[in-house]
């Protein structure tokens, strides 16, 4: 069967006249792994993917696939299969003809072609739909046909551009698993573009987070979640996203630092060092989201749904040292080590009142 | 119940002005034409009398009729496929991302905007023996003068060229509109599979353009009987009916010779041919056309 190939992008730039959509991308996509390219709308995800596919020319930089420089090679010579957001099915051809379109182009023998079609159709549960036209299929079925076309091509790399965005929530969850399984079974290299962080986190071995034509961070879902390198990453990943406030709001006399705390990391603690007032409470059943007012800023906090808080009440909160993230306010970059002033915040036993320079009660 | 009936009445009242006009100026004359073809032409105080199929007998024995019918056949055989092919080629070309395609589109469309009479005048300049553009170019290569419109061998083909030139730009617009509705991702999907330009055209683009081709070809068939304006300006059917077409002949019979009954007979024949062709096309195409 096929085995994946690695992809390497070096110094990739892309501009359309005045609009610069990629400002220098350096990226290694390991073979046989599931990599998602994640980012907000317009950040250049599709452009990156289309450049890998050979559907778009680079302005500068190189694309390597399996160690070979393919920058000027046409799409058909790059050992890739692609699934489009709109599926790109040929409306006048039956499901079967759509799937074997590429095999016909390559003049594959009939017996071999039929065998591949049957195998792919079985794998995707499309066997009973082979004679239909795409317009007679549901969105999920069309999606499967597009997958089928990619499978029979037996390429080393699968490229997918938001393949699930036209499906409803339930189907999306199903297909997510199916695509993930498929990638594992075939052992191909998957590059999957999405703007949905849930998709990225649940499916990927590696996440590439992009922002405004640049890469913000590359890492496993766990790494990106637990150790965001920039303020942008911190706020982009997680539902709901990480809460941030200035250091001063937490009583630390540093103006150049922004603090980030995930809602679930902030815990109610009678002796906690952070004093806050209860703002809006959103009850979600198992848990509730509380807007905690610290100074004139707010931090979201997730508490058990059983705990009842009254609006305007004063509460105390604490946070474990590992759950504290500090960023340089100007550059948005993570601070590798917490400045000493932060010790007070994570010392759970402290009784120091908020607002004073709490360093007096260090352990 | 009441309101339903009232709505019916409204509907009919709304439709009736248009319907009256349609019946008065389209259906009634059509029926009248068929009726007239069974009568003699009224002349002076002699009224039209029932003569049965006499007019049709005349028609079968009329050499000029057979001549213009053959002319019309060749006219159709050349103009229909050529204007369609040319329009498709032009549409494919100006649909590509080429520089100056806006200008090209306009340039191709211009002949369509011009009245056929004006087009005829332009082509008169091309065809004029000696001074005309074509002869001047031929002169550069030392070729002899040629009387394109005056020679029986070339008169009809001169008219055919004008009609194709006029029609292709019009049909191009329909193809262009259809091409713009085809998502570019289809081309990209085919590219990734390694399909050549020609393969993509043959297996994807052309089948998807079939509804347009059907529409355009029906129009082309009708036009091959209808577009005769340039003949009035350029050759008047001559020499010796070499460039005369059925509709032009009908006009001559009706308004030069004032043989209205015979003109009616010719008209009936022409309409019958058109209906047969249109029905044939629908049946021929219907199985092959993919409608979205
Ligand atoms: N053909 C084009 N011509 C000019 N600008 C373009 C073109 N294609 C994309 N761009 C620009 O490049 C930038 C990146 O576009 P891209 O399609 O890669 O974004 P994306 O991350 O895929 O966004 P989305 O999530 O909305 O699909 C955008 O600002 C877009 O306006
Ligand atoms: Mg996109």
C-alpha cells in the first residue's frame, strides 16, 4: 500500500499584487502523520495548502515532497490527492465514474479499476449509491465520494481544505472519526485545513497554528493547549478560550505583562490570593461559567454546576503555578520563566489581601 | 371558493391584453397563412378561390424553390456548426485568465450589437473586387482580383461567412455565461488527477455545456432560415439565385411578384421544416443533456 511522504516548506511567500497572504512559512510536515493547519479566516491556510498541491504558484520559497524539490512541478506530479471544501464532484458523472475519474485518465485496465472502486466503495459504505448522480446524494455522501476519489488514487499525501464545513454538527463528528481512521489505516500523510479548533485538537498529531500569513506555533494538541507560545495562541485554543488580564489587575506591579489563566484552572479557594467579585454567571448544567471581576477586568472561571454564587459577592480564587501563563504585553510572546512577583499568586495558602504587595507573606 | 374564482377572473383579465395581441398578430396570421395556401391569389376584381393543393403542385415543379431550398440547406450546414464551434472556442479563450480579456470579450461581441444591415456594409467593403480588403491582401501575394459576391460559385459562401461572423459573438455570450457557472475547483480536481486540457474539455466541460449547446443550436437553426437581411444589401439573391435563401425568396414572391397565395404556401413549407428540425433536435439531445 501507500506510505506517506514528508513535506517541507521553506521560506514560502505568496503575494497577489499588493496583498501579501503568506509572509514566509517554514514548516516540516512529518510523513504518515495527521497535521492540521489551523487559524482564523483569511490567515492563509488555503493558500498554503494550494501551494503544496501545486494549484498556486509561490512568490518565493520552495516546496519539497519526500525530499524532492517540487516547487515547479504540476499538481499531477506531486503524489498528492485532494479533497475540496465544495467536494468538486463532476455533476454529470455517476458516483462510480466520479471515483474512478483519475484511474480513467491514467488508462488503468478495467479489472483493476473495478477492483479499486469496489474496495473504496465498501470502505466508505457507498456500494449502493454507485449509479447515482452527485445531486442525488446528501452532503455527507458527497463528502464520502470525494474521499473515495482520493483513496483510489493511492497517493502518499492527502490534502483536505475544510472538508467538513458544509455538514451538520452530528455528521461532522462522525466524519471526523472516519477521516482520522482512514488516515491511520492508509498510513498517508494528511494535511488538513480547518478554522475549527475542535477539529484540529481532536484529529491532529500536529497542529500548525497560523495568523495573518505567519505561523504562530507548531506542536501537538497537548503542547499547544498547555504551553501556548503567544497570546494569540492562548486566546485561539480552548473552548472557552483562555482568560487574560493585565498583571496589575491581579496586584502585581508590572505593566509589561499580560497574565493568562484557563477558566478551568481558576479554582474557588477560601484562602486564595486572588480576590474577585462575581459578575455574570452562565449555568451550563454540569458546570457554570463565572465572570470574575478582578480590578476592572474580567477572568472567566469554570466552577461546578452545583456551586451557587450570588451576583456581586466577593470570592477568592487560586491557581496552580503550572497553570499560570505570562506574556509580554507588547510582543505577545510567552515569558519562559515567571517573574518572581508571581509567586504570591500561586501560593494557595496565603492570606495576603489583594492589592498590597503580597511578597511579604512568602512561604 | 369565491376568492378562488375571483382570482381566476383576475388572472384571465391580466392575461387577456397580451393574449389578444398574441392571437391577433401571431396565431391568427399563422392559421390564415395555412388557409391562404389552399386558395388562389386574388388579383384585381378576381377573388381568391379554393384551389386545393394546386399551389403545392406549383411548388414541386418550381425550379427556383428547389434551388433556394438547396442553398438554404448548404447555408445551414455551414453556418450552424461553424458559428457554434467558433463561439465555443472564443468563449473558452476569453474565459481563461488572459490579459485584456475584457477588451477581447467586447470585440467578439461587437458584431452582435451591430444591425445585420451595418454588418453587411462592412463586409461589402471587404468583398469589393479590387478595392476590397480581401482583394488588397490577395494583391500583396500577387493573386488575381475576385468578384466574391458576383460569381455564382462564391456568392452563397460570401453570405455564409457574414452570417457566421455575426452569429458567433452572440452565441459566445451564452457559452461564456455557462462557463462562468462551472466552479474552478472541477478544473483543479481534474488537474490533480493529471487530466489534460483536452481530456477535461471532452469529459467534463463539453458535457456540462450541453444544455447551452442545445439552446444555441436551436437558435442557430432558426437563424439559418431567418437571417437574410444581408442578402438584401449585398446580392439581392443573385447572381441567378445563387445566394437566394428560402425566406428571401418568400419575400420576393410576396412583395415583388405579389403572388401572396404562393408565398403563403412557401411559408407553410418553411415553418414545417423548422418545426421538424426543432423537434428532432430535442429528441436527439434530450438523452445526452445533463440539466443541473
Ligand atoms: N486569488 C486571490 N487573489 C487575491 N487575494 C487572494 C486570493 N486568494 C486569497 N487571497 C487573499 O489571501 C489571504 C489568505 O487567503 P486564504 O484563502 O489562504 O485564507 P484562509 O486562511 O483559507 O481563510 P478561510 O478560513 O476563510 O478559508 C486572504 O487575505 C485573501 O484575501
Ligand atoms: Mg480557506
